């Protein structure tokens, strides 16, 4: 969380130029992982605080990136092939989850694997 408060001013001051496509994928996947984890029966809000903090932190950074793009009037987003593949896998995960409501743990662990792959692809 401390890194968020350090990184966001750098984005707003144009000291760093984060890839907006990366933050789109990170925000979607972290929040999907959070939601799928919370849907596993017997989970509580306090049980996996790090996941909640990571999803919140990623969402804050994504909003700041969007705000910086809005300030520059530049909403062009380009996805490379790994990012396109990550989005496709995310869509497949959500589709699987829609048809298999009781498989929340599968959705959560596949999302975690996707996050690792997306992180390594950076």
C-alpha cells in the first residue's frame, strides 16, 4: 500500500509512463480473484487481507492511470499478444465460472496462475 502512495504521484507528475493496458489487466484480474476468493464458502472478510489490499491498491493505481490519460487526452490502449491472451483467458475463466457456480476455488486458483503469468510477462 505504501508503494501505491509513492507510485501514484509519479504517474500524475509524468515521471513514469505506465502501460495502461497492463493496469487494465491487473485491475480486472485482481478484482476477479478477490471476488472469486470471497465467493468460496466459509471465507470471511478478514481471512485474506493481503488479497483485499492488493485489489484495492491495484484499483487505485488503475484509476490514477486513467486520470493521467484523461489529463493528456490520450485514451489509446495497445495490447501485445500476451496481454490479449490474458484477456482471452480471463473471459474463459468468467465463462467457466458462470456455468459452474460451485467451482469458486478453481476460478480463484486459475486467476492466481494468470496473475503470475501476466506478472512474468512484464
